[in-house]
């Protein structure tokens, strides 16, 4: 690796070495290299050719005394407080301590971030990976000037493909119709659906073990069996189990009913259709390595064609060019 010179350097180690071994006079060497005679004399006397390091030999603060530095280091190492809280606690004792000087000092001493204490935050775990075909389904309530509507939302756990439907009533009939529409809209086989314990998707817990429950069956469960889909339920009072679709619900509401006023239901339906189409076919997602949900599905079509009932390219919006 070559020698790294500072911006004002006029000589190099090679020049220093040549000066030391030269028999010429100081005046001749100074004229040859374009430097001062005192610089030539300095390198003649030195036993080494490297520049001496500049700056203080020991890094220390220009605004803090040695005692104040010791106080800060001890306080930081013996308290789990973040740097800003350390600043507020130390300023009554060290009034001239500022936020910028404290952060520089902590960074210089390598204590800007303290190691995690044992028994602290649990280790993060990754979601279990599933092939495409695992859908999270949820139901939300939205409003327009005409009144209340119910929004069914489904999102694939792996491809992030979203499907929505607005209905006027939330019951077993509309839930089953939504599942039928979802199966028709998705170009691949749906293996699993995960829902909450709402009456649209499952019987009440107290009625699931009744004498007629096993024979009657919930309409949504019957629809799942008809399509060969496994129906899973979240644990009661644990909405985060279905967190993916809960987050999608929030995204949809932030882009529609929380931002715009709709005079009627048709306006909301049109805007919702446009938003979901833009999401599925145009929004690049970090979790999909920069692909859109549609592009991700097409990539799976080339690697796992047996999972598909339809070529997804046939669902591409716009003209086929």
C-alpha cells in the first residue's frame, strides 16, 4: 500500500531517504527538491524517514478536566441510562457539558453504546418461512358519507399479494363469498388461511364442542374444506398473531378513509381498487428484495409452476406489449 500524505506535504519518505544518503550540500539539495534548507538539515539529522504523528499524544477533551472525564466515564459505565439522560444527570455537576461534547467524549472512549445486560431483551426470532399460499384474513370497519361499510382484507404471508372486498354486512355469508372471490383472484393454490375468532369465521368457543357442532360445521369452514384449504385460528386476545393483515389494514386506512372524504360508497370502492392494484403491481417491497408482489409471484411461477392454477402473466394490467 502506498504512503498516505496529508494535504500540505511537500516531501515523501523516498525524498527523506535520498536526502539522508546524499553527499550534496544543503543549498544544492534544497534547490533540487524545492524545499527550505532547514527542512533538509532536519532530515539529514534524523535516523528515520517517516513523518512524526501530529496532534496531542494522548486524546483528551479541550473543555473537560481530568476529574470531569473520570466522573463521566464512571457514570456511563455504572448506569444503563442512554447518553441524553446521562447529559441531564451530569449537567448540574458539570454545567459546561454540552450534548455534542458528551457524544464525542463517549465515542472516543468507546462507551457510546454499552453491551446488553444479561437477561435483557429477548433474542429476535425470524418468522417461520412458508411457501406462497398462506393468507392472513381480517375484517375492518370503514365509513363514508353514506354510512358504514365492512372491509375484508387478505394478504399472502410470503408474496405479500393483497386482496380486499367492501361489503355492507359482516356475516358468514359475506365471509364465505369473500373466500370464494379470493380463490378466484389468486393464480396459485391457497393452502392455509389464518383468521381471528370472529363469528364470521368461526363458532363461539363455547359452541365449538357442542353435540351438533361437529356435524353442522361453520359455513366458513365448509368453504375451506370445499377448496381444500386448512383453516387456522389465532389465539384469543392475541391480535398480533395476525399482525401482517392488521398492518395492511392500517396501510389501507391511512391511504383512503383517514386521508380523503368520500361522498358515497362507490367513490371509496373505486379508490380502494386503484390503491390495491397500485400496491400489488407497482409497489416495491424491501422484504421481497425490491420486487413488487406481482413480480415475486411471477418469479415463483418460473421456479414452482406446479403450485399455480393460472399463468400470472395473464393477470398483468394494461396492454400486453
